[in-house]
C-alpha cells in the first residue's frame, strides 16, 4: 500500500501573506519557511478554567508536554477557521460550528528545536471557544497519535506554570504576544458591572435624541397606504444589514433585545448596541463595548460523544474583538492577498462579479480541508475551489423576496407614476440582482414620498470598498427647498471644466445632478451611529457616466445637527470675532455643494498602462475616505467659484470657511476609522499646515482669509490628481501623513468634550412609529 502523501503547507511572506507556493511540511520546517497554524483554547466560563491537552509521546516537537486545547497546521489551500474546526474534531472529537470560534489575536512564533534541525516560523491564529461549564472529560474522543490526555486547569494556575517555566508544559513567553490570552480573559471577567454601566451611559450620552415628526398632509390617500408597505419593507432591509455587518450579528441583536428588560445594565447594552447595530462603537474607532461574555448562549446536544445525564455543550456565540475588515462579505479568515491570488485566476466576467457591489465571497462550509495541491510535485497551490461568488439575490433570498412583495403592494397602492415605477423596478432588482433600471427610476423620482432603498454604500467593506450595504431612507419631499437648490445642479458642467486639475483628466460629459430635499420620516439598514445628512447616488459607474448622479438632502437632520452640535462647537472652539460667521445657511449650502461634488471629478479613469478602470477599484480601501475629503474640499472650492461668478452672495465668502472649520471638529469626533472622520482630519491638518486655520494661545481657532483660498485649491488639486491617476500608494501616503490625530485637533476635541457637546443625534421616528403601530 502506498504511503499517504505528506501534508503540504502554504509558504507565507515574512508579513504573513500567502505567496501562492506550497511545500511538504517537512521541507517547510527544514527550510524555516513562514507558514500558518491554528491554536484553539477551550475556556469554561463558570470555573475560569482552560482545557489542556498532553501531546503524544511520538510528536516531533514537545512530546509528552501539556499544551493548547487543540492546535495544528493550516494545510495548503485550506482556511484558518476550517482548520481550527477540523483540528478540534480530529484531536478531541468535538464538532463545533463557526460561531463558536473567537479569533483573539495572531501569534508569530520563531524558534529552533530538535538540535537545530526543526525550524518553526509559524503564524498562529489563536481562537477561543467559551463554554458555560467544563465539558466532561469522558465526552472527549482523543486522537492517540496526537493527544494522550486532557485536563482542565484554572487560568491563574496555568499562567503560573508558564511563568516559572515548569518543564511539564510547552513554554510560551507571557511577556510577549501570548500573554494577551490571559489579559483578555482576565479583563473580560473582572470588569465590574458598575464601571461598565457608567462607561455605557457616557457613550450613549454622546447622542442627542431628536424627535422626527414630519407632516403627511401633502400625501394622497393612495400614497399614505403605500407608505405603510414601504415602512414594512424598510424593516426587512434592517434585518439584511445586521447580517451584512457580521455573521452572528442578528443572533446577538435578538439575544440583547430579549434581555434588555432584565436590568438597567442589560438595557444600556441594548441601547448602545441599537445605535451601533453591532458590538463595536463607531465613535471609538470600532473598539468593542461588548465581549463574547455578553453574547448569546447556544446548546449543542451532539457536539461530542453522548454522556448520560449531560445535556451537551453550552457555548457563547463568539465575536472578534477587532471588527472584521471584510464585514460579512468575505470569509472571516480571508485576507487581501488570498482574494487577489484567487481573483487573478478567474475569467474577466467572474473577476467583475467578484469585485462587484452586489455579491458576497464565500468558501465551502465543511470540516474537511480543501483539496491539496497536486501530488505530482507542483509547488503551486490549487485554490480554485477555496472561494466562490454568491449574488445578493441568493444570499439574502428570503428577506429580499419579502421586501420585494411589500414594495409591489406599495406600487399598486401609490397614486404617483414615478413612485409606482421606482417601487416596481426596485422589487425586480431585489430578485434579479440587476439594479440598473431601478437606479434610473430612482433618479427620475418625482413624488411627495421620497424613498431610497437598496444596497448602496461601501463603507463596511474595509478590505476593498467593493461591497454595498442595504439601507432605506423614507421622507416627505420639501418642494420649496428643492426649487431653491436648482442652481447647483445646473452648474455642474461648468464646475467640471474649471476643476483645479490638469485638463487631460476632466470629463466632457458631466450631467447636472438633480437635487431633492426631504424631511426624514424613517431610516433603516446602514444608518448606524452618526446620522447621514445627505447622499449622492447611484454608485453605478455606468449611470454616473451616462446621466450623472442625483442628490437627496435631509433638511430636518441638518437643522438638528447644526442647532445641537455645530453651534455649541463654535462656542467652544471659534474665536469671538469670527463666531458670528457660523450660520446655518453657509453650513447647509456647503453640504449641498459637497454632494454635488461627488458627481464631478474622476470616476472612470484610464491608467498609465492604457487599461480602463475606476477610482473605486484602484484606490480600494482608501477610496471612501479620499472621496469624502474630495467632496468636502472641492465643495469649498466650488462655492468660491460660484461666488466669483456672481451666482451666490458674497456674504458667504467668509462664513462658509468658518462654518466649515466648526464642522471639521464635528466630523472628526466620529473617529479616524470612519471615512468621514478620516477625510475631515486630512483636510483640517492640510489647512492648518498651510496657515489657513490658526490655533491661538487661548485654545481657540480662526480662519486666515488671506490663505484659505489657496489652501483649498492646493488640496483639491492633490486629491483630484491622485484619483485621476488611480494612484493607490499616493492615496495611502496622503492619508497616513495627514489623516491623523494631531495636537491642534486634540486641543479642539478636549474643549468640546469639556463642554459635553453631543457628537451626533439619535432620531426617534414618532410619525413612522405611529403609522407602523396602526398597520
């Protein structure tokens, strides 16, 4: 009988990325190649114990020593998470689902053993499985070739054995990376409820509640009936977004909501979770405010051998401390290099699908590893089956079918032809995954009910900014305010021609962007944390090139933010002689211009190689922050341009800059992990370095009107040129050097914090909730 082929491992770079090459395990350790492994710890919450295994005496490293609950290499072509599940199953006989595994950190071990013949340069993904109580030892089925025994030991006792270098235990450096295991567990279970309650109260107080109750008097009877169905569809959209953020998010939401009435602490957890729609705080650079210890408990009756009198494994549905960069659009253990290697082997159309707005990337969900590379000796790993593309229409099929049915009913009720068309085409898009026709219908919407519903923004995709999240904005059209803003749409072509960048990069076919103003009635989906005051859509480059974009302004949201946030910030941070320049008119006018400027400048571009592409595809994870900065700073340039043409009053020329300065501090408080906050920090620091913004000895700021115009134009040119060239390294360098928390920004934020100015608003949808209650 032929011997089984030796396990092959992916060879990694020194930074831990796949190279596309695999080698036999023995050669990897002989040559000291970087490779990947998994460590799985089982922790008993009730007893504070970790499960240890005794390595089999036949092991080629650390034989007979007590070690991690379960561990093993990640085979070539396999994924980290499936390897963790497989190792636990093979070594201990425990079958657990994906949501039992919490990735704590990545540990790089570099050592030489076996008299200098075994080199171990190993990146280990360290997972934690949290059970409510110990698993009975007789429930384990041990793999004799790997494990000779298991036992539970209290964390403190095990930590002490490692600290004293007890020879019975595989050594780990507690002063190095591995010490995180104990510090994470200790902090998680020793933080007291009173302290956490105070922290949550402070975090929640950063949001000022605002009641939104727009009048419905302009609606016909048919549109009122349609509105009820639209609101119901928006609730379905919310469910999809929760799922998009992270795979176990809906379960955590239901768990926290069900327990919100148990205590004031549980109510605080639910309240702040509801604002963020995840366990990560958007205003704190996505730091977690909950841990797996707060998560849902699940019972598995068949995870191990059956034991008389024992009901099974009760475990906490885990979530990572670091918000997943790829949200739930990609496998949680996929990195950028793996995606790029996989994508490069696809046909052109499949590459477009893989990077498209409306698909998710998945891998087969199985305990077994993926097929290894050919046994004929090739050094190349066959990854063709590791990842695959799923359209939104299939991934969220049941929810989208429900939302489509509700929109069809709304279409039948509505008296507005353009609204009927939008609702019908959007329902079709949900089922077909083709949003082109519905986006055109959205641009042509002319109805008293203003509705934006579907997958649009790409901020949650922190890996590439490819994937769109679902959202819904339902409002009542403000016809008077809409008519007053026609000027900006009419001037887009002239603005494009005069942009501060080389003429070779300018577009010849910019279309005027229609602007609609509404008062928000209800929103759902990707509307977590800081509230949107305006948006510019669609994102489809085909429509942008053919017809431009359209804008929606949320006037009642803008008014609330200016009154509750911007004015108090100005009182805290702007010098007395310029404070009166901060006014709602220039603040709101710049918001309008910001949204207009999303529609001009580079979108579809030609790279130096002659290849056609888009700014979004080339800049990837840097696109969103740079695009928000572009719209802001080019918006200021555009306002000045229109003032010089006599199309806007000269009274705006100073007030727009001071109002912008006050608004900078508002956005930066969202955190520098958020696209708007990062883009705003970039702009402020540029303007400060150019002398356009001045910090005075009293800790307050002013605008130097003699320098601000040149500073605005120079930054506009810098960003527009980077976008036009699709220059990702330049985008990264600009953001890394300027989108930082500098001392002047700290001075301003400390003043604002001292004044206890709200960071944002938390809408309460009074009118919508009444409608829903009566349906």
